[in-house]
């Protein structure tokens, strides 16, 4: 073991104890984001396999001029039903109750019934005349801002593999999420906030938990950082016992000296640099994170527009408003999640969809309107959608099973066509048949809007140049871009 210049033996355990004892809350965020991953870093990044790329979070120059500076991803766990929300199909009314013509990919065939019409009315809205369901009246007011992709499809019919596909580009677990890839490729524009922020639901984690924002085998500095919408933004961010500013400054200088001595004795250790950078970020966040999450700085009119204080909307409204405040301060990638999977309507379709829309529709529409009126929608990309859609046939009489062959998402802002519909499903809304878009296509397009080439955004691992789009040869969906 090496003995540093103040005589402290630098074992991993003693180092943790040292930072915990003298750093108080300072070490909390670093521990949550990095030290918990030490074992994983050692396992996935042996010395002979480490990237030679500098692992810093400073803003980087992109290969092409980006349209988007930041991304807000509104992820809808469970699979929103396209034929009940944004892809109306008159054939479902015409053939309601009849057997589906042809072969259909069903997760639970023993519960499959006949064709099921939508319980909701559709109307055309805006200058674009895009059809929107009655359960999304607030989005209907912003429909001229969105690009509706009706021809999405994915590879797996079960939730977890489909989630892994949508978040990481493959149907296997343990890979980095798109947010991690974006921050790895672009770095951060904010000195005092994490580049990748997650706003999960206070009611509970989404299905698949923290893997939804994991950095996988990328260095842990690229993992999403969870912020709480109410109360203390990050657990253990502030010290348990207050200390005079002079004492805090002395404590931080001591930590810096210890880190510098440790770093000097171990050159060429990018993961070590990442951990030290996170400690330093934690110190800066003690002021910046609290200010960024202070919604009292917003006007009452703004809060009401989002639905803050509403019985159904309050939680999601707060997080949508926080997402705007995050990107306003240079956060690169923000994700919002709902507890569980509220769009997984195997039964109780009508009540389930009404409940999900009651929680999310107003805050989402307000976010789009707010970004637009502030001039931020020009360089902020907003993405709405889940891991797949639903089938046009019934399940348990009043529900829908998973549908992977064709589903709908929408995007808005930052170089995406406004008031536009891309692609189409068949007459029943089962399968994408026109201008199909795969998940890797979507990923390549998101990276392109951020100024990144999906083929060039790579990370060396086990002799391979890994990338978000993996072994696929996706295309950028230029038809939806301005």
C-alpha cells in the first residue's frame, strides 16, 4: 500500500471511511454515483482494456453542427396504446368483436379475443389536422409542435427486453443507456450540475428500476443522477451538521490535496479521474442543485399551467417543470419516469388510459408551450413514448396485449418537423407498413440531431468498438428533419 504525503494508508475501504468522516454530505453524491460502482468498474474495465479517451465531462466539439443542445425524454413505461391515443383506426369500429384476419403476434394467446374498438373519440387539431384522442386534450393544443412517428417497431414483445432495446439499443441487460452515450460523446455544458439527470417518480421506481439510466460498462461518471422533485434534491448532498464556511473550505482543500497526491501516484487511471471529478461536482452541487430545483422561483401562472398542485398532475408537473429548469442550466440529457408501468393496460383499458393521461397530459403540453415561449424548443429535443404499443384485439375482454410490430411515439423541437406525421400502420394499427422506423433508426436520428454520428460514437471493450447502435446498420430518419 502507498502512504500519501499526510501519512494515510490508501486502501479502498479506508479511503471510503476517510471521505465519509471528513466530507460529510459531500461524499454522498459521489458514493451514490461512483463508489457503488467500483467493483463493477474493476470487473468491466481491467487495466488492459481501458479506453485511452480522456474521461472528462467538459463540453466537446461535435462532428457536425447540432440542432439539439439537450434532450428531455418523457418515457412512458408499459406501452401506450397507439390506436387509442394518436393512430385512429376506423376499421376497429367496423369489425369490432370479429376475429383478426391473419396471423398476429400475441404475448398471451390464451387470452386473445376479437378486434377491439377504441372507447375514445378522435378529432383533428391545429393547422396540421393531426388526430388526437379525447383523453389528450392538452397535447391537442400543441399538436402543431410535434412530429408523430406512427411506424415504430421493435424486436421483443416482453417488457424488460423491449425496455433494454429502447434504452440501450439491444435486447440484453447491462449495456449503457442512450443518456450515458450522449454524455460520453458530448460532455456537459454545466459546471455545477450533472450532465445526465433522472427525475423518477416519488411513488416508486419504474419497472426495471435503476437499470433504466445505468451507464453499463461505460465509466460510472456517465450514469444518470437521480434528483428528487420535492425536499432535498439529492440524498446526503448536504452535511448532517452545519459547519462554518471557513471550515468547509478547509475540508475541501484537504480533500483536493489528498486526491491530487493519490492521482499523481497513479497516472493513466481514467476511472480515478472520474471519481475525483464527481467528488468535486458534489461540492459545487450543494448550492446549484438546490437552486435549480426551487420551484418557488417560478410564477404561480407557470406552476398552474403545468398542473403543480393538481390532484392528479402535481408530481409529473413538478418534474416537467424541473426538466425545463435543468436544460435551462445546461444539463445535457433529462429523463422522466413514472412509477411501475401505468400504460400496461392488459385489462381496464379505458380507466387505465384515462388515469395515465390525467397524470401526464397537462404537464407534457405545458412543457412544450413553455419551451416554445422561452425560445428553448429550437435547441431542446423532446421525446415521448414507451417501449412498444398495444394490439388491436382484446385481452381479458377490456384490455390490450403488448404490440411490438407497430406503435407510435412523438418528438418535438430541435430540428424535427412540426405538425408532421411520419409513416403508417396497417388498417388495424397492428403492424408498421409505411416508412418503418426501428429503434436503432430512432437512436441514430437522436444522435444525429445532437451532432453525433452513430458509427463514430464508439467505446473500446473486449477488443470491440462498441456503439449504441451495436451491430445494426440503422439510418437517420431524414424525412422527419427540417
